[in-house]
C-alpha cells in the first residue's frame, strides 16, 4: 500500500516552527487572561475590605493604624 508522499526535513522544520509560534501565541494569551483574573480577584478583595471599612464607620486612616498596631504586636509575639 502506498502511504503518500513523505515530508522533507525542511517541511518538518517549518511545521515545527509554526507549531511553536502557535503555542507561544496561546501561552501569551493565557498569561494575559491569568493576569486579568488576578486583577479581578484583587478588585473583589478590595471591595470586600472597603465595604467592611464603610460598615465599621471608621475612617481608612483609623483602620490602617489599627492594622499597623496589630502587625507590630504580632511581629513582637513571633520574635
């Protein structure tokens, strides 16, 4: 049975180069999508914190001071 014409080495090289280019494009696209997901997650987290601050009735500066104090106390406890 005849198998059909075999590819030359140059055709194989070209095919591999095209495949690599297509995969590279796909990877870049996936990386962009992943970055968008990270940004969306961060926005949602910040919205949740913002809502908590608003519900507490505290000013953002007051919340920052409380957090800073907590972090300093926690660091001292670990040391």
